[in-house]
């Protein structure tokens, strides 16, 4: 392998990319608009949850409870009768239906400890769980405030000092924007290298290269380094300008360490791009393949939901995917401020997986290249 | 064909014109394709449009056939205005249009028979009549033995014959052929014209409009329209053109017709004789053979090429020229036989030999994103020209090939002739001793071609460069020192052009070539020719008789049949495209699998560790509370804060708990104590759930303790809230996700595939069949939709099976209602794909555009995550009109809520309304003509 050839071919790739307006637009959008919207669009856990109340008491206390649900957490409650409750829930109109029984206030004051029934549409996972917690505490609070003048306040003997580390206010912008960067690195690394290969192949340029004193290894390495550099640079810019600058997300750890990790990861991801580029016959086919590959990488790698809530065999299989290790590395460094002493195993895994992917892609590329000419 | 030229020209004027073109201009963005063209074409003749590529021939033909929309001017065809849609509908079954490009309007994965059958069905023949017609046509064209071969695997000549079959299936009165013989070998070309002649003899009133770049061919036509740069140079019979310019051949006559400035510097090519001293052999091939599977592309080829020789390879597309050249350059390994370059055996690994060879592949492989200068410099660097020599080398090339004015332009912006010279410059940048040129002159006008040859001759005679060139132009072969005639992988003869002609005893090289070809394919062609002649005598009358048998069926049954034949063709094509088919069948299953496991809102198996500074029964009792919970997993105890920090930073622990010293003692004494808890906030959603778990467990512990130790119930509040999680009592993510994911998947994949199926035709060019056949837009779209509707439903059943069997999500409600909903919903999603296809041009745009346009509203505004009633403004509006909203209610209702038809029927209404709306929009936006 001659370094000069690899260098010149790679420069050519970057120049070609620079003249491809669609790809450039994709890169720019992926690292600005998409990051921004991912940071901003993640809704708070409970937003505008629809709640209906069957008020069979019509007392001061029940009116107080009705009045305690308001935006942004809840939509203003709709007062319905008992018969409507089931139908509305079947049609998915309400996530919560609160049923205040008759004589509720009287029973509370008499210390009979009456029960309010809360119906939750548990098919709406996003609202059901947190929402019911909110409602319970709101109702208890209202009842407690109401009865306070009749009973003395009880102070629990053990206090719980609960602190959230790394993201004290549980700001979802922090999470959403940084995780989106990881998604975009994966997506672009695969799409750019795959497309660079297919573009050359569709125009018969691969055979053109092969009659020159250039080897398949040089062609492949040149694509990997050039597209890797493009993604790495845009990722660095996006992290500093968009995430830290514009969205004002504090990064705990070392950005250079994260970028080193990204570099190692890109080695594996671009090799995967080459591999898919040899599998697809045309750009649209690459598009379809990328969709089928990218989604599992993004959704099952732990970047979207925690790995431990997936079935064990899925967790195990996903250990073979570079994205899993990259997500662990990125979360450690960027969110928790972990140093190299803590994330070095991820570097090792990424290196090993990268070498494996690279070798497989090279074998496949050498084989496929003879059918491309 | 009429042999008397004077007679021809008179009749051309006196006969009733079949086509009248007046004042027609056409522009593609800024480029003027046609410039005020006025022309009358009379019936019953072969009329040729002649001129090089890009002069407007194809545009004019597309306008006349009605495939392209007229911008300025008027064209009357068969007695009516072609701009009038009603007239087009009336006459389209009398016109046949065969677009440019080998097999451009054919379906390459369909067999010969299936192709012809499809076109026949569009014209509404009965099955028997159609089969009879197909067998007559396939016999006539000699395609019968290949009836089951896919169109994509036919040779160029056979593809064109198949195209002709498809065009002739409905007995047209006007046959429009756009460069039907480009890239076809001379014998097939001759057979093609003989076929046309026979058909014309049978149907004397049929007119044929042909575009061609071969002037030899044009000499046989009745009437010629010479075009250049969007304008008509002259019209008249071939002899008229030659007489007027005083040129001995039509080729030269045409060059003389061209404007002065283009012809500037053009002179007749003179080839200096090669010195006859024997020179060293540069290329030698011995029994070179290449198989692709059972297909023999190159069959025992032998030749020797000496230094400074111009050696020509003559043959049709697909005869093995390119493959042989690729073997010699080391791009392909030979299956058998050997080849030597510069006396050394060809070795793909040998980079040294590559440095001595220049190669120009078909279609000028240049980097279109790099400027002329950058292209040259890159190639110089890759050939390891020393860096300090590069600028000088590049500027010498630029000067020599006349590229000065283009130095900073991008290749795509240059005229074809300039691009061709750049391509040659690129191949020569490293000063090779051998040049291998694969059809370097295809599509270039005669003047540029001659200019190119001057450069080649200079290279050979002055610089002693050996040139190995392939071509399908006979007059170029004539200029070579020696040529090989190639056919079906074999070299038929190899000698000087003069010797070959002499040996065959004919006057022209073309005739000699045809002679060799005929002998090579003897048994095959002449038999079928003879047979065909016989058949024609027998079958001609009946072909005419039943010509109108097709119109007897009712209007609606015809439409239905056309639609079904489109669907059948679409299904056949899909079944032969492995990637799309896999996606169509398994794509949604794979995605559901991923989403079922990936989008989990369950939080469990949380790892926690304790820093217990008390170590009493009370502290252990507190912790027991956590260990007993199914949500938590205990990790080894912590010893200090530093360890706590480290283990949380590494992500090992999600929760850390510190119990202060003297916890038990202080608690017993009633001194307020505090337990410290740290929660990993890296994933906010999870952290929030963890926080509520911890708080819940803490309150529970306090309550238990109060009851247990003090017998008091002070911890209990004045009222309790009893929560009933309905439909999904265990609050399992998967039960909630799966019925929500099904509507998304039934939207995404069917919509993408349907959109692709239409856009693919746009990209490949077979969309022209919609423009010029009686297929209406409604039939076309319904025909496209039907197979994907079927696939969508198959997907639906598989998804339901996956959900109930693998994910164990119970289907509590009415399966029938769910199925009815799915049918309506998949109709909507495929119609959405059609709608998107009407405004996307490339397949890539169709894939990504459909994905974005369907997934975004479906996932965000249709109630999958947040209910539509939570939305406001634009989001709420989209949510209310988007079909996914309604099917989502049906899916969740039927799966989780145990609902039946009576509960859900009012959700079907919006879907029923959406189908005709989406479909109507698609029909309205689809063009029946190219714009």
C-alpha cells in the first residue's frame, strides 16, 4: 500500500463530496438542524396529558382536586359522567380518568380514608407510568392541604436526600442532542462511504482506477480515511458549536478523548459502509439496506433506551456491534466525565471490532470489485 | 424501398402528410433542443432523421409520438392536434414508439414472451388472438428460440428486435424508431431493416420515422431530414442530398451540410503507411476464453498486435470486445488461455505493466466533480509522475488536445467531443506505450470523430504508440492497420481491411463483415429467415383480419384487463428483484423485532451499590427493601466516596445509596436522619423512573416500620388513590409498543415500495410506455398499487403472527375488524406512496423522501407516543387528518382493549374517505406526458 496513492485518492473523494450538493446538505443538516431539533423536540415526560374526571362528590374538596390539574403537565380536565368513562378510554381520548366517589369529602373529614379510583390507559406507556405517579401525589397533596387544619402535620423520621448526578435537572436537551450526534456519526459514516463507492461504480470509475497502478486496498483505505475525516470534523464542529455553544449543554468530560473514540469507531463504521456499498447494486438499494442496518444499530445499542431492559440475548448479540461500545464510551465521557482510565476497554473493543469489520469488508470488496468491472 | 429517387421525392410531396410540424421549439431549462422546426412528413414512407447525438432528433420524435409535452408550436399527427389529450387517446393505438437506448422501454427481468405479452394486453387482445400474434412476431424476428430468456440477457440486436415486436403487436400506422440500430452488429442491422421492409410490404400505408447516426443506413431511406443544433439543415431524398453537396457518400454530404464554423479545420483523414519493418509484438492473445457462469463471453480468441500498429476490434454490443480488453488490462482474469503484454504474461497484481498502458473505458470515465485540470493532475499523481513534472505534463496535454478553454470547467459541462479528447488526454498523461480504447467514439458527431482520429494517427505514426481500439463504425474500422471481426465471443477474421474485403470478393468492408457473420450464424439465422418468409405468406391475411377484434369488449372490462396486466407485470418484476423482495417481505418483520425490543420504557435490572457506614440491623433492613425489589440488582458494597464517583462515572452503577453512621441508633432515639441517594442522570427518562421507584420504596419502608414498630398508622394519608392500569395491567412496554408499531410499519414499507415502483420506471425510461400506450393514469396507478396492497396485507398477517406468537401480546378484540382496518389502511399507505412518486424524480429521493414524509407525522402526530388530544396547533391538525391516527386506535383497540366492530366502526370512516382523496391527488398529479 502506497501512502501517496491513498492520500491523493482520499483528497479526490473529499473534492467529489464537496461538489455534491445533496450530500453536503445532508451533512450540514445532520449536524445542525437534526441535532438542534433532537435537543429541543424531546418532550418533557408528561406534557398535556389528557385527563377526565368523574366527580360524583361535587364538594369543595373535589372541586379543589379538579382545579389542581392544569398545563403544561395536564390538559384542563374534562368533567364526564360515569358512563362516558369507558368509551372515551376505548377511543384513546383520555389517558387518565379519575373517579371521585360520592361523599368523598365527608368521608375524608371523618377519617374513613375513602378511595379515589384512577383509571390509566396503560397502552400509553409514555404517560401512564409517570403520569399516575404525578396524579397520586397531586391528589394526596390536595387532600392533605385540605385536612391540615383538622390534624397535626406528621414529619417522617428518615429524610431521603435524593440527588441526580451529571444532569441535576434531568434536562432532556442534554441527552437528546448528544445521543443524536452519535446517531448521525453512524448514519453519515455508512451513507457517505457506501455512496462514494456506488457513485464510482455506477459511472464505471472503479475499473478506471484498477487499470492504474492502484490496488483495491488503497482504494478502500482512501475512502475510509477521507469520509472518516469528514464525519469526524463535522462531529467536532457540531459538538462544540451546536451542542456546547448553541444549545448550551455542559459537557462533563474531555471532548478530545471523545473524538479519539469517535475516530476509532469511524474505522468500523466506514468499513461497514464499504461492505454495504458492495452489497447494494444501486443508490436506492443502498438506501433500503441502510435503513435496515441503521435502525437496529441505533435502537439496540443502548443509545435510545437502556441496554439492561432488553432481553439478554439481544444485549449479547449487540456486543458485536461497534455502536454499542461507542455509546458506552460516549455516555461515559460526555455525560459522566469518565477519563481514559475508565473507558479504555471500549477503545480495545472498538479497535478489535474495527479490525474485524475492515478485514471482512476488504475481502468482500476484493471479491465484489471483479464483478463491478 | 423505392429505388428511383426522383419518384420518391415527388410522391413525398403529393401524398397526404401524416405528420405536420409547424414552428416547434423546445427548451430543457436553458438548453435549446429544437429551434423553430417546421416539417411535413408524408405517409407510407421511411423517413430518416439524421444527425449526430444531441441535435434534437430524439426530442422531435418524443413530441411527435405524444410522449413529451409541446412547449411552442403545433404538431398534427394522423389528422389531429397531438397537444389535445382526447386526440392522443384516440390515436395512441395507431402509433408505436420505440425510444432510444437498447431495450429502453422493455422490462429487463421479464422474458421475451412476457414482454410482448404485456404490451399486447395493453391493447386489449383476446388471449388466443394475442398468442397467435406473439408467435407470428417471434417467428418473424427469429426470437422464438429465446422466448423464455430475460430481455436483459439478450444481445443488442435481439433486444432491438424484441422492441420491434412490442411496437408492432398492435399494427400501428405510424412507427417511430429512435436510433433502433445504434450499437447493433451489421448483420443484425441488416436483418432489422429487412424485417421492416417485409412489414411495410405487408402494410404499405404504414409510415416509419427513424432516427439514425449511421449514414450507410440512411442511404436506404425514402426521405431524409438532416438536423443540426436543433434546426433542420435540409430535407430531401438521399440522392438529392448527395447531388446538392456533390459528395460521394452521405456521410461526407452531411459534413458539408453542417455550418461553416463547426466544419472549420476538418479535412479528409489521410493515413500514412506504416513502415513495413517487422516490429516487436506488444500484445499477444492465445486461446483467450472467459466464462460468466454458462455464458461464454470470449471464446478462444487469438491475435498479435505489433508496436505502433492501430488494431481495430469490430463487433456489436455484447460480442466480447469489452471483455477481451478487460482481460488484457488485468481487470478480469481469463478463464482459459493466455495473454502477454510487452512480452510478459498478463498479471492483475503487476502494477509495473499498468504504468505502460493507457486505458479509456466506454462512456469516458472522468471524475465529474473534478475540473479538467484536477482530473489530469490526479491521474498523473496516481501514475506516480514526479510532483515537479506534473504541471508541465498537464499543460502539454492541455495544449495538445485543445483543452485550453475548458481548463477549469467540470467535465459534464463540456460538449461530448471535448470530453472525449479529455478522456484521451487522461489516458495519455503517463506517456504509455500502449493505448487500449473501448468504443471511444460512440455518440460523437462525425467532425469530432475525424478530429479524434487525427490525434490517434499522430500518436501511432509519430510517437510510436500502439493503439488497440474497438468500434462499431465500419468507416473507422477501415482506418485501422488491421482489424478483427468479432461475433458472439469469437474472432471471425483478423487481417488488414483491404485483405478482408478482397478475400470475400466484395467491394465494401461492411459486406465482407456481413458475409462472415452469416457464415458464423449460418444454421441459426437463415433457417429462421426462410421459415419466417413462409409464415408470413400464410399468416399475413389473418393478422390483418382480426386487427379490430380487440375493440369488441366493453370499455370497463378492457380497463380492468389493462390494470390487471400492469399488476401482473409489476409482481413478476418484484419477484425477480431480490433486495426489494426481501425488504418487502421481511423488512417490516425485522423492524418490528427491533422496535419491540428497542423502544422499551421498562426500567428494570438497575445496578445499585451501598455505602453502609452504619452496618446495623436497621440499615440492613432498609437495604433489604431494595434488594427484594425486582427492579434492582445489588453490586458489591462501596467503601468510600472516591469509589462511588468512579463506579458511577464508568456507568456501572445507576444508583448509589449512603447510609450515615449511627443510622439505627439515631432512628431509635428519634433524631432526624438522612439517607443519601445518587441517581445517574445521564438518561433523563430512566433517571426519572428510578427516582420514583426509590421514593416509593422509601415511603413504603417508612409505613411498614410505623405499622410494625409503633402500631401506628400516621404515615397513611387521609385518602388513598387506587390506580388501575387498564388494558395492560403489568404495564409492560411491549404490550403497548407492538400494537403501536404495526401501523407505522404498514405505512413505511408499502409506501416506499410503491413510490419506488413508479419512480424506478421514470429513471429507467419505461415510463414512456405510460405516455404512448392506451394505459390511463388511473389504470397505471391502480395496477401499480395492487401488488403492494397484497404484499402489505401479507405483511400485516405476519406482523400479527409475530406479535401474538413471539412477543406474546394477546389479541383480545376482533381480528376481523383489525383486518378490515388494515386493508383500508394499507390502501391509504400505498396511495401515499403513489402520491409521493408523482413529485419525486430519482429513486434515492423516493426512498428518503417517503421515509421522512411518512414516518415523521406517523410517529409524532398520530398518537403513537402522545395522544392526539395532547397536541395543539399544526400538530393537532396533521394528527386529525392523518390515516395513521385512526388505524392506531383500531390496532390498540383490537389488541389491548378487547374492542370489537361495534366499538371501532367509526374509525373506519376517515380511512374510507382518505383513500379516494389520496388516489385522486395522485391521478391528478401524474403526468401522461413528459414535460
